[in-house]
């Protein structure tokens, strides 16, 4: 068994009047996993203690991004960095900051914090940072007043000071700065 | 009242929960056997409102269930949308018991899995703790799972029963000390992007 991290889709199943959101490949994960869903975005970050067979089964899915078990390893060369950026950005996870010296742990801790912001936004206002046509390049000025208020509420709930946020600030900048500022011992203990 | 809160649900069959409780969704009554029992065909969420809970708190109860039922303690719950928060839920879909750490919203119309845990048995003493973004699930005092989630930062403790499942020996209180998430005081410098 080895603890590994994966990004995979979130799916919803409906039974009667109850909707349950769960990782797309629950059967392959077994019972020893925990996950952070990306708020209202259809993505899960999974931490799972898996067997080699389970890991092989999970990596066979084209919609699963698997991370090295050794979190101290760097992503590798330029090609690996480009691949990681492409995959993460496709999920609306800012990755332009990733370099060849970024370790897997640094990457995962940042991703978990991006997710945490969107989770809080979901909890407070049932919104996503990226609702509708919003992308990481969307500026604060392009958000509706309700979206700005909701985002500010989520950031402030983490103890962050938003006074430096301006109309030209992009969501990418906000998320990256938030990820760098949020202190979370529980997250760091898990990753 | 003062924390810790506790309730052994002593009372006659069909009696209402005490005034310390608010039922955010569904319906819950005492069953005459010192348990609180669901009275609907869906989820019922009751929350202890006799005290205000700090952000970091726990809830525990014995969770009783039969096939196609579920029950367990909740934390950081509030009445938004008919009830939302975190629940440690013992569950039986008819194929045997299972246990999940989940988020719930819409009064139990939507659940999001946070962790699958080793199955317990009807009557197990389940406990869920929320400290910062950290969630801990315990069964009979032993930790059976941990997870992190930042969706809900505040709320109160309570319990969930699905259909006619029951709970007993509820207790809840502060975890004390600071949470795992420290308050961040540094200014966000947006030019750092």
C-alpha cells in the first residue's frame, strides 16, 4: 500500500430525491481515501492509500491525473512541467507558476488551497469562482457585483485582507495570492 | 446552558425533542426507548441550538439503523437551505453497513462524499470533530478517518437520521484551543501574481 494523490472527476448520482456527489472512480479507490471536491467544479483531489493494482487501475483512466508517491520529487524537465500545466489549467487550476524545481508536495499544497477557496465560496454562497464563462483570466471588474461580494466573503473568511484587490486584478492573481497566504496546518499535515 | 451539551432523549413515545433542539429539515421525535427517531421518508437533521458552538467542536452519538437507513452526528451545521454541514454517517443501503464522512446541503437533498470509512455496526458511538479545515471521524473512541475540507467554517452540532433510524446519548462541545487554520494577518499583495 502507498499513499498517493489523484485528481479525478466528480460525478453526481441521483437516488430518489437525493443527489450524491462522489469521485468518478470510487470502486477503484477502495475504502481508504479522503477527498476534497473543488467546490462546485466537477473535480476531486483525492488522497488514497492504494495497492499497486489499484494504482494501475486508476491510472488507466484518461480522466485521472496521478501524482508521484514520493512528494519530495520535482516534476522533472520542461516537458513534464508543460504537461502538468496543461492538465491543471484544463481543470481551471492556475499552474503558470509551476517550474522544473516545483516539488509534488508544493504543487499539491497549492492545488489544495485553490480548492479550499472554491469550497468556502460554495459553502458561503453556493457559487464557484469559475461559474458561467469565468476563467482565471477574468478580472474583478468583469464580475457581477454579487460575484465580487461572494468572492470577497470567501477570502475574508480565511482571514485574508482584500484591500489590495483592484478591478484589473485577475482571478488567477487572486487565487495564487490566496494560496500563498492561507495557513492551514491540517492541509499541510495531509500533504 | 453551557457546553458540553448532552441529551439522552429520555421521554415518552412520540414526545418532541427538548427546546434545546431545532429541526432544520424533516421531523424527529422520541421513540420511548431513550432514542430520537426520524419520522419521515427522507433525511431529518436536528441541531442543538441551546448553546452557541465555537468553530472547532465535536458531536457524538450512538447511531442506530436498520437496512435502508442512516444516522450519525453532525458538526458546523446551520439552517441554510434547509440545513447544511458535515455528517459522519453510518449507512446501510440494504447490502450491509457502510460509513461515510460527508457534506450535506439542502436539508439532506445533496451529499458530497469526503471519505469512505470502515463500516461499523448499528449502535456504534460515532464522533465527528471539526478543527480548522481538519475533520476527524471516530468510532468508539478510535480514529477511523481524517480529512480536510474548507466548505463550512462555522455552525453547530447535531445529528442526522434517515427514515426511521435513531440516535441516542448525544453530546457535543468545544474542542478547545485554536483551530488548525491560523488566522492570516498578512496583506494580500496582488502584484505578487
